[in-house]
């Protein structure tokens, strides 16, 4: 599937989400590499994923906003993921199950990679 078709598909999925819907998002993250002799797909593609709650979609910037931590019902931690980087976004009961309270904080599990790749 062409990326432009996938973006349209993701936009349709996002348009059907409601505030706080639990979702799992898989995307291709930014990758930095240094001192690499051969530039291969392994060096520049970094898959990432997160469990969270849908907050909003900023159409002007093309960014999907997810919340994965709420502190005392007021402060939020989350992600802004450019829609063009998203591979899949799926409703996910696992995101709700992953929420846990720790000292007044509610966190979801998350997996973010910022890997410096060398040679």
C-alpha cells in the first residue's frame, strides 16, 4: 500500500475516534546514525509503538495527539505523532488494561526507542 493511501486510511480511523478512546499506535520513528559505511534499511528504520488514549488530531499540522499519563487529573504526558509516520492505529483494550496508578499518577506502558545506530 502506498504511504498516501495509508495516510488516508489512518485519517479515517482517527476521525472515528473519541476523546480518551484507548488505542495502540505503531509508527516509524526518527533515527539518527553516525559513522555508517553502508546505509541500509536497518540503519534508518526504527519501528516504535505506544499504548495510550486518543486526545485529538491537529489537522493543520497533521499530528495525532495521544495521552499516556495523567497526574492528579490535570497534568498530561503524551505524544504528538505525525500522521504520515503512523503505520497502524487500532482501538485497544490493552491500553486501558495497561493503565496503572502509582502515587497519584496514572501511566500506560509505552515503548519508545531513540537508538543511536553506529557502523
